[in-house]
């Protein structure tokens, strides 16, 4: 979509964005279709900066006249606010860039019929291979985010970032008690382009069923401070929720604990953490962002380097307020959302240890693999649910554990890290809920640390 025709409407710093989100959900329960929905939400928005104040306007109509009206309304809103409470912060920094990052696949999106056929075939295979399951829940979740952006400073961007995830939740009953365990596949791409082969998914389901059976026969964890090996998925959630949010510059300005820690040792020297823009260690990230929603070229943000807190993620306004350069972290979920400082792909960096060595080094503790949910606050204090894990006794995996929680203060926990694995695993289905949902990538290596684990 060519937005250059509207540049004559820009009287001051202005961002014009036309966006469309296409979503699809198809779900089966024990072979029956229980959800088959699709939606398209699109429109145009404009944001104008005037003497330290933002004016914003949006509308679902993308006709020429409607877009002109949106730009005019945003300009008038900015002028009104600036006339009553100017902040006089000065001009925003900018770096003009033109980018075309459209990642649709030649085959396009699956039809509803193709999705249903795929899920029914997979469900029938699960039922045949694992007849002891009480319930099989399968869902294919698709989200395509298409954006067109033009700024008064000369930046222009066209992007289409697709994501497809396959959620599989399996349940069984053991001694009259129900147990269930979910796994999720896929990530960047559309349809089968985002998923592994049916054979690979089948092997993963076999492992999922084995974990579920062992969990049903498992034990409760012993409460208290414990030596734990966090698998990559849990380590990624820790990186995102407990550390990442404290280093988003808008939250720093709001009083986050990280605000006074730049240059200080906040973690073990083994720990480095980066918010990657689009590529990590030579591979495309789950949510590649090349130009953010303010027209800033996205760059990697080293947050912790060898245990030392290095800096924060910025949009243009926080960069101006804190005397830094914008990092390309301004992101909006829908056309009617204003861009906020958001993570893209946040991860610890790999170390030099093998996962097997890390487990072998623990005399008594836990290997924690999968989380259900979690939360953290601006102090970096966190609590996450754990739905899959195993005891470690004398350096060997023991019985599976039943659902529990882990908690702690992240900056304290990271100081206890004594080993970091040499692999890199991405969790490609993350959605961050800071004021508005948005896709994110989380991941990294496994880490060995000490934290608090809940009991029965």
C-alpha cells in the first residue's frame, strides 16, 4: 500500500500506519470440531508529536478521505494537548529507513477445510497410538500481522509477519485424579510452512504422552530453596517476564528497579541477556522486527553482558527523556493501538555447559521443563506455574513432579547461576500482555540456579 500520497498532510512529526491482522482458530475436542473462526481487523492510525505531547487518532476505514481525516484529527489532538500541558522536550531522534519485509508463503493461508482435515488426521493418529487418553484437544492458531508505515522523517516500511501454532493438550485419569499436559508447535510462517513434518509432530506427541503418564504417577516437590536446572523454555520466560519488563524504558521511567542498576553487577558473570531484533546467532528469530512502528530501524539491545546491566529498550520518547538512542522497540498490536516499548525476542545467551553435565552436577534438586503461566513486577519479583519437571537425585533424573510453582527475585536468582548450557532453543508462541497483547519470542539455553519451589 503506497502511503507517500499522504505525506503532504504532515505538518510536524507524524506517523501514519495502515494495518491488518488476520486471525484463524480451528479447534477439535476428541475429534469433533468445537471452534472454527476467522477474523480480519484492519484500519488506519496516525500519531503526531507536538511540544512533548502525542496526538493519536484511528479508524477502520482506509479510504483516501478517511485516512486524511485520521491524520487531521491526530494533528488537532496533539495541538490541543500541547497548548494546555506542553513538555518542551525538544525534537525526537530519527533515522530514515525504507524497508520491505513481507514473509507470506507461495501457498498462502490454509483454507478452513484444509485445517480441519489436517487436525482430524492428526487426532485420529493420536487416538490410535494412545487409546488410554481421556481427552485430546487440538487447535491450530494463525495470526498474520500486515503493516504499512510512513513517517514525516522519511521512513517507510511494508511488512507481513505470519505465525502459525499447533496447540495439543492431552488428558488422562490416574487413580481417579485427572492430569493434563499441553505442548505447542510451530511459529514463524503460514500453515505447514510453520510446522514440522507429521512424523516429527507424532514423535513429539509420543514424548508428551510419556511425560503425562510419568507426571500422573509422580510426586510433589519439596518446598523451599532448591537447586534447579531450568530448561530453555522456563529460562526464556524468566528472561522475558522478570528481567525484560524491568528494562523497558517506559517502565524504568515509571520506577522499575532496573533504573538505578546500570553498570552494576546484577547477575552471575555467566549470564548475558539480549533482546534480539530479528536475527540471533545467525538464525531468524521467531518474531523478526526490522523496522518498528515509529519507523526506527530495529537493533539488538544487550541488556545484561557478563552479569552487568548495560541498558534499556527504547522508543523515541524514552530515548529522548533518558538521553539515549532509540532501539526500535516501539510496537503496536492493532491499528487502533499506540506503539509502546515492547520486547521482540528476549533470550539469555548460550554458555559452555552441556545439559547432561548440569543435571549431573546436582546432588538433590529439580529439572524444570515447562511453565503454565507467570507474572512479575517492577521489582523483578516473579512467580511462575510449573506443569512439567523431574526430581534430580545424585545427578540423575528421578520421578516426575506434579504441578508446582517457582518464585524469587530475578536479579537475586541470576546471581546464583552457576552453569549455562551451550544450546539455544526458542519458544515461538509467546504473547506478551503489557496493556495490549503482542507476539514475542522467548528462549535461550538452560540455566542452573537456586530459587524457591512450591510444595503440595
